């Protein structure tokens, strides 16, 4: 299995001088029509245009209001611990949470780190890498060579990420997972709430088992 840090297919990020403004990363902007991007609230556009080169990071603090897991969702979350626990393993809420975004210096994408508090024990830490590559222009790599290709659309005050297909990437092989083996349709919604606040919603719906995961969080720029 290939190293998670090997990125042969990633296009390099555009070079920017130190004199450039902090909101000149156009990689998300290029994924949706220009008019749809322009119609988004300014906070959303700025949040997904932050230039995070060097030591810059973007941080967001808030809480997970609820996490709902069906029996199949609980089982899938436990199985996924074998590749780094990319899904929340605890149902319930509310719980404190934080998100840290940094530039992936190896692949040219972004590293997203989510920290979810628990009633007992250490918080759950979830890592994933967003890479601007593949047939849809955006992929989320979650560990063990597994990932999902995402489509992006803008609707009124929200930016929505929808799974197109799941895949496994090896050293010299890339396999598209059949639908029956994939966890289901994943929809992530980033909705503007005003005053530098936003709602985060994650839903995973399996074609046979229905909704297996539903998570709702509230965050603000830190």
C-alpha cells in the first residue's frame, strides 16, 4: 500500500508572493460556476479562499450539537477505525469541537483536522486530506488509501459537498468501489449563519439501510 504522503497526481498550488492578500486561494472557487460563487455570503467565500501557505492555519471552534448513528452507522464507524477512524464513533451531544485547516505541503491540497470532545476520555481526532484532483476536481482522502470524489455546489447561503464515488488508491492501481461496498451517499453542508458563524451538517445515507449517520455542528471563526 502506498504512503499517504505520496501524491503523483496532484497539481501544484499557484505561487503567491508574501505581499498577496490572505484570501487569494481560488481552488474551491474554480469548482463551481462564477455566478454561484459570487452569490454566496462573503463569510463563506472568505472561509474557502484563505491562503494557508507557510505557517498559516485556519481554526474554527464550536460544538457538535448532535451525532446520530444507526446500528449500521455504529458498525461502519468501528470498522473504519482500521484506517484511522474517519467517522465519528460516539452518538449524542452536545460536545465541544474544533477544526484546524492547514496546507498540505506535499500534495498541494489541505489537511483538515477535526477534534470532537467526549463525555469521558480523550477527544476523537479525525484527519482527512482534501486534494484538488480527479474527475470531479476534488477528492477527500481518509486513510489506508481510501477516499471519495466530491462534487461541489452552491445553494443560497450554503456550500454543499456531495460524494460522487468512493475509491481505493494503491501504488500503481486505483479501484473505484462498487456502490454496494461503499458507505452510501455523503452530503456535507457548510451553511452561513451570519456574524462569522456557520452550521456544519454531515449526512450519510446507504441505499439499503437508509440514513446511517447524521451530525449537526455549530462553529465560528476563531
